[in-house]
């Protein structure tokens, strides 16, 4: 298997930040009330983790161990602030819904863990791929959990997609023939949904005989 | 860790370079976003104003006069709030102001109320609330048209004693499972109307001054209007 495939598989499945490392659960649980909310925060996180990994990797040779964590946080915080401002300018309505959670990306430990365990030790290309893989893995979980909660909770799918990509997408909204169970949208529903997703992942991993191998990243303190 | 002199210097330099880079990046995107965000806010504000106004006045609402007013007793805000007065050929046509229903089930409910010049409600919208999803949140226009029952009402129709829920002997529809929420909103709209009744003459006079100043001075200087306290 090529190096890229290993890295991609790691971020998406074997070492998925949300499902295996259980990192970044705070934004994950908070925003996944609909698929579109999850997708937006997932994409924002993807951009942040890929950019941070690249920047950190570029300066890995001059990094001093004593100041590395503050520098990581400074870089992550700057990028998140930019994304926050840009979404506020370009995706105003969506920002009204997610505005509270975008700054919280800074506290997503999955990003710090990537900077610490991958980007500060590996070449730029590898760090970038690893960052993209991690971001996609995280985004995927947000989308799946958001879809589950939206369908069960309010009986729709893709509601509000037009806020993200433009008015044409309003027609993509699917209304299912039931009103939904409120609990799925409320905070407890986030935990129930995550439990289901985690269980399904374990089941598949057990079936295919490739147990999710925890890497050192798992030891980073959880958020 | 034994950091040598050179190492410490290099560390400082690195931190400095990164900090400057980060600052440049953030201020760059701030510069890029600032005007757009402001334009978005204005567009949203106009949209909100028009949602609580008659279609007939909406045209004139594109250029409302903003003044500040303070009435903690009736509006529920400690600080002065923005009151928008829509004027058409020097006559006040409508007024839009925020009000708080302090006794929501979980938290105060924030309302935006539109009133025509003769004191009749043209629209009420809930702008912010934390009522129970599925029960109390039907006060949102997106969820039900319960909030539309205030349209066309005033303090003369029904008379103030009947400005309560039908459960309490009044004239307004209650909400199943969310009586507290419904009661809070009705109370909030009523005290909003009381604010309008008591203060509209003064507000209109100030709006007229404001417009006159604006035309004579060429839109400068008068932005910081003195808030009037009771």
C-alpha cells in the first residue's frame, strides 16, 4: 500500500479522530443537529487541520520544544479566526446558526494532536495528506451523525443546504413522512447517535478482522 | 532543558515572526470581511424590519430613522435600544422596536414589534428565545403562525384587561404544553404597546429633528443621540 493510502485510511477509518481517538467531541456533539451544520463545521475543521499541518511541518526544523505548544495554538487560532471572519462575510445566514461553534474549532484536540504527533516530525507533503485525511475523517463523522439526528429528530434531510451552496440547493431538501422524535435533536440525542455510530464502527472493524489500532495520538488529553 | 544563548534568541525570533505573520493574516481577513459583514447586518436588519411592517410601508422602510430610547420598565432592556421610525413625506408611518418578555419558560424572549402610526400591530417576530424545542418554539414564525394573531390588534382591540390568554379569560390563543411561553409573549407585546402609547409622540418629534438635522448637516454629527431616561 502506498504511503498516501495508509495515511488516508488512517484518518478516515483506522485512526479516525472522532471514532477511535475520541477527540474533538465537544463541537461534534454540539453542532450535529442537521447534516448541513455538521458538514459546514466539518469542512471548516478540514481547512484548519490541513493548513496547520502544512505550516507546522514547514517550520518543524526550527521549532523549539519549549514553545511549540503555544505556537501551535497561535497558528490554529489565527486560521480559525480568519475562517470565522470569512464565513461571516460570505455565508452570513449559516454563520448566524454556527457562529458560536466556529471559534470552538481552536479547542479541537484532534488538530493539536495532528500538529504534535505528525506535522512536527514529518515532511510537508505527508503532513498535508495526514491533515486532509484527519479532517475528512472528522467531517465524515459529523455528516453521518448530523444526518442520523436530522432524519430521526425532524424527519428531513439536507435542510438548509441552500445556506451553504446557494438557493438552487433548496430543492434538495428531502421531507420524510414523519415529524421526528425530538430527543434526537436535543443534547442527549447527540450521545445516543454517537453511541450508535461508535458501535457500528466497532462491529465492522470486528467483522473485517482489522481492529482499530490506537496510535500514540490517543494519549493526548481529551477535549 | 539547557537552552544556550543562541537557542533562546532563535526561539524569540521564531515566536516573533509567527506572531507577526498571524497578526497580518488575521487583520487581512478582517479588512476583507468588515464591509461585507456590515452590509450583511444591514440587509438582515432591513429584512427583519420589513417582516413586521405592512407591505404598504415596506417601500419607505428602506430608509428608516434610527433613534435610541430607554424604557426598562416596559421594554425590558436596561440599556437604550434602537427604535426605527419609518417616515413618509415627513409623516410617521410606522415604528419598529425591540421588546423583551422577561418571563419566558427558560430565559427572556426577545421580540421585534412593528406598529403602524395609529398604534395597531403590523407584525411581531420572536428574534431570540430558549423555549423548549417542540413545545415553546412554535412561537417562531418558521414553526407555526401563532405569532400572527397579534397582527391588527392594538390596546383598544382588545382592551388591556383582555390582553391575556384565553386560558386566563383573555382574547389570545394559548399554546398546548407551553402556556407559560404564550403568556410571556402576550405580556411582552402588551407592554411593548404600552411603551408605544406612552412615548410615540416624543419619539416622532425626535425622529423629525433627526431627519431635519440630517438633511441640513448632510448626514454628519447627529449619530450619537442622547438616550432619554424616564
